[in-house]
C-alpha cells in the first residue's frame, strides 16, 4: 500500500477523497451536456467528460452487446475492482474515447487493484481528476461533476459508493427526446420514446423505494432551463450549497459553449456539435412537415404509454385513424423492428463467440 501511495505522490496523481461528488443524470438528449457545461462555469466546480463508469465501463464482458452498452436497467457493480476487471475497464474507456488516462494513472490504478483496495469510488475520483487533457484542474475546487445520462438507472450504486453525493436529474418531453435522437443519430423514434419512458420510470421507482434520498436529488426540466437559464442555475447552486454566479441568460449561453469545448475537446462530442451548429433543432421548427412529425410522434407516445386510456379508446379517436398517421406508424415501427432485429442478431453472435471462446 505504501508503494501505491508513494506512486500517487510521485506522479502528482490527485485522489479527491475530500471533494463532494455531483452526478448529472437524465434521458439521452435531455440537455445533460448543456447543464454540465453551465455548472462547470462556477469556480468551485470541476467537470470532466462523461465516464460511463456504471453504465458499462465496469462491465466484466470484453465484447459488449448493444443492451450492455446502453442498459435500461441496473447491472451488478463489483465492490472491489480486480486486476482482470481493471484491464477490461481500460479497454471500455478507450473504446468510448472521452477519457484519456496517462501511463502513470493506469499504473497507479493497477497497483491499487493488486492491493485489493480499488473500489468504484476511488477509481472514479482518480479518473475524473486525472483525465487528459484537463484545463480546469485545481486542488481548490471542492466539488466535481460526473455526467452520464444513463446513470439514472444506477442511482442505487451511486449512493452506495458515494453516500453524500448530490444528484441532478434533468427531464425533457419524451417526444422532443425521441425527435432529437432521431435527427442527431438516426436513432429510431420508437426506441427513443421507450428509452425516455424507462429512464424516468427508473427515477420514480428509486424515489418510491428510497424516499430518504429525495433531499439529495434535485429535479429540473429542460424546458425551464431553456426558458430562463439564470433562474434555474441559481436554484441548482442553492441546492448544492454554492454561492450564485452573477451571469444573465446571454452570458450563460455564451460562456457555456466555451466550457463545453474545454471539457470535450478532441472527442467525438465536439465533432457532433460542429455538425449541428448550423442546424435548427426540430423542437423549434414550425414548418408543416415538422409539425406533422411532432404530432404523430406524440400520438405514438400516447400509444406506448397506455396508462390513462385503453387501446380501444385510443383507436376510436379520429386523429389516430388518420391514414397518414397509420403510414407514419408502420414506417417507424418497421424501422424500430429492423433496428432491434439487427441488434438482437449482433447480441446473439457475441454470446455465441463468448461461449466458444
């Protein structure tokens, strides 16, 4: 153990055991990255690219299926990270491409793992404060932010390894989430809707089972953040126990763009941002074709939800019996079917490979 500690000091590897962890979770395309960029403007807050630690970095499988890469329910997270698991985790981190770790940091993590004292808490602290490149590194910052949207399915693990953590959950209209994912990544609308519903149900379920954690979870809506960023951010800083920043909406929007590029430079996130720079988002466009897509996506969302009305009641409604809507449904359900079939086939081949390896 002495050698591992000496190595940490020798290479100036900082373990932020005293820092207060903040996790940003929510639906994919719900505004988590923008929220992270805004919050990182505070001098007492530090943020690094998303780690996906619980999502799949700690997954024991070398080759991940789609459902392992993008889980819709929690997995078994190891309490101690073995040397074998650590090497697999390094490969997963390299595959993601958001976090770059130096040889010294990898060596230190290996030492801690061999001593059987490396747990997810220590690993995440070391990863966040030693990710390369890192413009914001400062030992005076007493909070760090980890932003991985799909960690909304891992709230139990977050509080297990970080009992004092504060979680900010951002929600967005599931229809807008689905449309944004469809427009940005060509992700099937049906899959986007299902993802959004499952993520928010996961939060509701966790709060029902652990009401004592409500004081550590702050919920905001993307629509509120977009409408008045300065007011929403002030409420978040108050929740975190931080002094507010003197910035109006225009300054927040301007400086958050720079913060985003500071956090995610030289990663695929910045290339996506560049591609979307001159494109007007679907949720702010009002041409006839887009309005029709929005309306039909909303109707599909109602069909999928099925909580407030029965199938019979839904199909008796005039708008759902519209021929154009039925064509839209058939097209996107087929798209979803092809998408999931392809994924299931790939998953099956990976499982066969594992069994015969």
